[in-house]
C-alpha cells in the first residue's frame, strides 16, 4: 500500500509553530516580493481568500478581517520540511519526496494500519509541530484522493481498503481534483459529461487513448487500483535548471537588466555544476507586468558551440540572448535564465573543432573549481563576474518576513522561563 503524507497549509503551519498566538486566526503567506497568496490557513479560506490572488487586490479584506500576513521564508520552510522527511524515513525505507510538503511512503496493509498512520501523524506533530494528513491506498492517485478525504476528518487519516465503499466515494470527487487531470484536461472531460472520478472509471480505455494520452490512461488505471506510478526512491535527473526573479521596481535600463540576467546565469551555472551536468543550450526571458499597459514578454533560446558548465561562457551567452529580445521603453518586472539539454559531466565528448590544448582545458576547469570552492565555503556573494551586480544584491520586497529561527544565530527564538 502507498501512503501519502501531506503537511496541512504547510507555510502557514511553519509560521504558527514559532508564533503560537496565530493558532485559530486567519493567516496568509505571500510569494516572492509579496506578490500573491501562496498559503492560507483554514480561517483565511473561510473569509474568501483565494490561492494565487495578488496582494493589492485584497488589502481591504485583510484590514477588515485582521488577517495576519507573512512574506515567504523559504529557508525556514525547507528546514522544517527536512525534519518531517527525516521522521518519515524511520517508518519506511521506500520513500519518495514529492514536494516540500508531501511524500509517498510504502506501508503494509494490516489490522493495525490505522494505528501506524496515527503513530506517524503523532510523531511528526510531537517533534516538529507540523500538522499533517495521511491518505493510504493501493496507488498514488487513490492516495491523493484519500488525503483529500483525510483533510475533512477530525483524525486527518483515511485508508482505502476492502471495507471502504470506493465507488460511492469516487462519486464525490470532482474530475478537476484528480491528480494528473486538473485544469489541463478537466474542461475536455466536462464537455463529454464526465464530471467525477466515478464517471471517469466507467469510460472505455480506447476512448481515453483516442481523446487524450497515455498519462490520462494511467490515471484511469490507477483509479481502478492498478499501479502505474510506483514509488521512486531515486533522485530524478534534472532536464533543465531555472533561476528567475520578480523585481520590486520595474527595470527600464538594459545595463541594469543585463546585470540581473548575468546574476541569474551565474547562479544557474553553480546549481548545474552541483548536479555535475553540462548544458547544450540556454534560454533567457523577460516580462513586463500583466497589470499595466504595453504588456510584453520576450523569450529566446540559443545553443552553445560545445556543451559547457563554464561560468564565463554561460554569462556571455546570456548577454547575447538578452540583446535580441530587449525592447526600449518597456518596464520589466520579471526575468530569468534556463539551462537546457543537460548532459552528465562524465559523458562529455570533445567536439571535432574544440580547443584540444590540454593545458587550456585544465586551466579553465581549475578556475571553475576554485569559484565553486569559494561559493560553497564563503557564500554566493563573495565572488562574481565583472558583468554581474557588484555593488548591490537582488532586491526583494519582504516587508512581513519572520525570523530565520533555525538558520541564523542572531534570530534563534528566545524562551523566557
């Protein structure tokens, strides 16, 4: 059996752990630059705060209902997530960390399965303070549905077993809420009078394949109890790496935007080198705000002459690509860099026209390794390319950020006895 452990309103829960006075009160957490709502307490949901709504649209609602607002503190959330996952590893050797607040684990179904789930839930609550829900079923797709049902129960546990009336339960699950369907396919199903998970499993396999794809068919099979997505305990190899940011103030100048793009390219390169990969191509994108006139979005890709993990080569390429999509008199609110077509470092093959001078190759790689060492030991801001931001770092708008309780000595929580 597969159990899905899902942390309830995770970002909000993390804030409440270090500020118990927030329990029972409406709380929201905002995205980077305090842009949109990305986590809500149950109290905030009842007030009518929608996921993804821009902050400026709900200022009056926040004031009237005295909603507590927090900027995203991803360092804190990642620390809490690691603690939750560490506890789960003590209950099962087969664990797949699906996201920062979700993990699939393999458990055996037996008479005391409920008590085992209860023990997991209580252990996480005791040692981290994070409330979780647990759904258990034969497949990942059914486990996802089981978690939805668990969140509606006082004990936060739901197990699909031989005693569950699965068909009746599936009649109350909207097609939109099924893992693997969502917004992408739900509209097409609605047009064909398929509204619930129960309606979906009544369909013919050939009809699904002729109207959708193999992934939808796998979801269909999983709803019937056939495992199509087993637990994957290994770390998946990344196909691309992205670094992007939204800016506090719009950027009009090419020179300033170029520095940010080079910052993103540098960090992207570092992340790729940690993965021991090389990139064959890269993309650069820039966007204006969607809430103003003269909306513009530029995106361009380009290949490297040879696959590379060289900071300097990647930085130069990012500038060349930016020049091709930059428009004057546009106010850019977001930008980013993507390294694509990643190859393993060990599988690198020297191209026919590449510089084969061994001394030069060794010298370049030695320089790159020295940069890696400085970053890993002294921090990202200690070494930069001349084309990067030398005098100032990325500016982010985090007016409501909580302290780094678990990662900064000067921000550790003080307890007065």
